[in-house]
């Protein structure tokens, strides 16, 4: 498998369908910035947030965002 190429729409939809078939909620976004904005809206008030050393969350900027300080949740 070549991980240097982005998947086409058919591959994305196949992955989404497979995840949903196994009970996962999915969100498809255009890029890392959109992913970060979506994640920020999904964190409920009073939540404790960890990233599990996720490279993806680090790449989209969530780790830096979490380190910025108080966020109201």
C-alpha cells in the first residue's frame, strides 16, 4: 500500500462505510485545519482531554491547542 497518495472519494467512502458498519461515528473533513476545528466543537464542558500520543492529533495541532491553557471545558 502506498501511503504517499491520498485516497480517492471511493476509497474514503468505503472506509467510512466500514467504520459505520462497526459502530463508529465518522466525520470527513477537507484538511487538518478543518479537523482541528471539528474536534474543538466536540469537546464537552468539563471534559478531561488526552491524545493517547496520537500522531494525527499532533499533526492537526490539537496537542499545541491543548497546551495553550484554559479552554472552558
